[in-house]
């Protein structure tokens, strides 16, 4: 299917969780708008103390497809994504597909059509992969790359899906996936990336991936905290233990 036909055929929602992204949010939204997609952009802001909200409201005056969901405090990535799913599904005309991506410009909007195309070919969940053939990472330290690859290896051992990148947050979900999986999603923070894939496996849904280039943020600071890393690892280990016990008892 040609890009023009794809843009006509599918409506999409794009979830951008933000916290102190005044330096990046304008650029990422303008880049998305430049793709000419049939898209609704949902910014979910956790009451950023900087000017993130002000920038988004200014962009709403320029574009008619931007929605802002302001939450009372920093509630975590997992709840931002599930709240975003609920919000977009509640619209009068909910999107056919929902993209999740970072607002810090580490994910390139130009990769969105690749994920969307794969989803339209029949995948219920498509991961923008840094680790499959053609995928790249720019600007990471060696230690961060090692930690990421270890986390992915552990997740692969648990979930066993035909993909290479389990922790990428750049994804495309079908509306049908979200309807089926949303009641089963309970993550608070970054473990949402593993939980969504695990639910796809448990529900027998099709998962695919497409290569993307991840580029480390150039402006602002990372929002990943030690507590969120601990929660992520705890979820992985708990899931692994549960699966081991289940296999042992059966």
C-alpha cells in the first residue's frame, strides 16, 4: 500500500507522555504534523513545573488535532499510556491505531509510517526495534547499552515472542488489541513495555517489529528514576518466578 493510500485508510492516535519537555514538545509535534497523517495527538502531561503545558496550548491554537490531558502529579509512564488508551477509545471517532512514543525526540516521527504499515498488514502490536536488522542507537554509553540488552534478554526468556526489542516504547497498537488488553494492564511505570507484550502473547495476538533509529535526547534531562528501574526489574523477576512455578506445578 502506498503512503498516500495508507494515510487515507487509517486514523491514528499518538500518545506523547510529557514531564518537563518544554524544550522538545514543540519540535516533536511539528514534525508529526508535517507527516500529513490522519492523526489525533494526545499529550499527557503530569503537571510539569516548566512551560510544557503553555507550549502545548499554543500549539492547540495552530493545529486542530491536539488534545491535552493534564494529570495532577508525576504518576508514571504505565498509567500515562493506559490513561491515553482510555481517552482515545472514549472519543466519538476513536482511532484505528494508537502510536506511543517519547516526547524528547529520541523517537523519529518519520518512522511512524513504517510501524503503521506493519500494523495494517495484520500485526496487533508493532514494536519500533533498535535491535533488529536495520535498527540503530545513537548517543548511548556502553554501560546503558549493556543494561538494555540484558533486560531485553531476560524479557525474551520470559515472553518468547519473535521480536528483538522488548523494552522499546515506540510502538503501534491496533484498536482491537487495546480493547482486549486494556482491562488486564496494571503497570505504573516502565514495566508497561513488558506487560503489553506479555498480554499480547497470552491473548494470542500477532506481534511484529520494524527497525527504527533511537537517538539519545539532546535537550532536557532523562526522567527515568532509580525507583522506576527497580519497579521494572521487580516486574520482570516476579513474572519469571510465576512462570517457573506454573510450569513446575503442572
